[in-house]
C-alpha cells in the first residue's frame, strides 16, 4: 500500500508542472477573451450610438417635412385621394373596354375591322 502511495505521489508531482502551465494558459485565454469582448463591446456601443443619432436626425427631418407640408397633405387627403379613386376607376373601365375589344378582334378580326 505504501508503494501505491509513493507511486501516486510521484504521478502527482509530475502533473503539477503541467497543471501550472494549463492554469497560466487558461488565465491567458480568459484575459485575451475579456480584452476581445471589451473591444467588441466598445465598437458595438459606438456603432449603436451613431445609429441612434442618425435615427434621431432622420426623425427630426421627417417631423420638419411633415410640419412644412401639413396643409398640402391635408388637402391631398381630402381632395386628391378622392380624385385618385375616380381616376383609378376610369382606368379600370378603360382597361376592361380594351380587353373586350381585344377579345372581339381575336374572335372575329375581319368582322371587327369592316
């Protein structure tokens, strides 16, 4: 049993330098990972701040455009949309008529042209 204990102690002594190397490597990897994450986080936060500022400027510009054009937009929504609806209906009627003419021409070309 004493021989087994002595053998185990010998194995442990041989493992200690390897464990120290492993420990130093793990500390190095952790430090490198932390530095990388800190760098990435800083870059990401900087990009988010820039994007947020651009979004705020765009929102301000859009608010300004809407404020400047409030009256024309209101007039378009009252009159222009109604006129647009009538124009779309007229266009649909015109296209239906063209379709009917095309079908008649296809069915009896000679009779339609005479």
